[in-house]
C-alpha cells in the first residue's frame, strides 16, 4: 500500500508539471516558471495563456482522465486486458452523431454546441441500446454485453461510412479532423460543461473500486462475496457511457488512452482497483496533455490530430499486449 501511495503521489506531482510545460510550449514560447508572474502581473503572454493555452491543457487533462478511468473500469468488468471504452458502443455512437450533424444539419444550427450535443446524445443512445439488447430477465451477461457492443459498433461504423460517402469536400474535411480527435476548438465554456460531467462520472466509478476487486475473481465468486454484480455492471456502464460520451463530444475520437494507461498503472503498482482507478485518471491526464503538446509542436505551423499521436503510441502497445496474452486468448 505504501508503494502504491508513493506512485500516486508521484503521478499527482507530475500532473501540474506537465500542465505547466504544455501551457508554456508552442508557437509563442513562454518559460513555464514565468507563468505565475505573467498571470499575477498580467504581463506579455497573459492573453495567450488564459484564452488559448489554459483551456486546451485543462480540457486535454480532463478528457485523458475520463478515457483512462473508463478503460480501467471496463477491463475490470469484462476481466479482459484488451477492453477499452469503445467496446460498449459509446465512441462509435458519438462518432455517428457527429457525422450526422456535420453532413445532414450543418454547423449553423445551435452554433458551436450543436455538434458536441449530437455526439453526446447519440453515444448515450447507442450505449442504452447495447444494454437493452444484452438484458434478459433482469440480468446482463458480460459476454452478451460485449457482443452487443461489437454489433452496434459495426452498425454505427456503417452509418459513419455512409455519411462520409455523402459528404462534400468541406464536410469531409471537418468530419475527418473530428473523427481523428483534437483540442483545437477548446474554450472555457467547453471546459466548464465537460468538467462537471467528468466529476460526476469519475465519482461513480471510483466508488466501484472494491466491487471491481471482487469481480476479478469471477462474477459468481463476487456475488457470493456479497457484491451485487448486476448493480455493479449497471453503474459501471452508466459511468463509463457518461464520461466517454462527454470526452468524445468535446475532443472527437481519441483512441488507445483507455487501453494503454490502465496497463501501465498495473505494471508499476499492481491490480488493486482502489489504486488502478485513480492512478489511471491521473496517468491518462498526463499522457493526453503531453500527446496534445506533441501534436501541436512536431509539425509547426501545422497541427497533427491528437488521435494520430495516441494511435502511434497505442498501436505498438496493443500489439505487445496481444503477444503477451495470446496464450490466454487462444485457451
């Protein structure tokens, strides 16, 4: 426990450092240790920090935390090291909602709020559909839930493909950049809407840590230990759908964070979910802040979509996981 607490303290200490570095580095360079002085005395660079950099780094940290804790929760529920937030359909559903809005409605309706609202609403609807399909006589099988998620993911992917085919050049460009994910449109209003959802969803998931530890023994064993497994699955899927829907609606499709970070946390500190869930949240925040920093500085003056950076990190890691666990997969 002391070792895990030490790791959490180190991660928490690294978070403000990564935020300061990300806020200072960019086309307009600001030394990180000068940020407090600039904010206090409103010196040159104040507007860049408060209106451009801070909303972006805060939103990237919040989205990273939401995606990582969601992945850790789903890996505990499914008892599968390859589980990630896309399994229950919310990511593909949000992508479908966004493509429908871009192609069929356009950005003029509801201004900047239309696209995030459509993505969030469609993501939640697809997740509800997955749950309803998997439910039978008051219970939900994790295997059926997984298969239902795969089926509706495929359906949502087909819808995205149809909308991509129908889109004109301008719509196609907007669609492509949104699906690849990024924080170019980060503003304080987006942060202030996303943050309360993140707090509520992560509070729900953190309260499930002890039950997820029991779930790792098996669903029937957890039930005999006094865990209400149906309630656990219901609250876990609700919390994951809520925060992943908010994350995708705010930043687009950013993959692999929910897969990579929980495994890194387990590798350095063990599998206790009382440590894995908060550790994943902090680690996901750090990873996505640094990934966004890399995305906007590596090809200056252009900007890479953050989803490309996380895919370059997560792809090799996913292959390593597959090679490591292939014996368990085949057995």
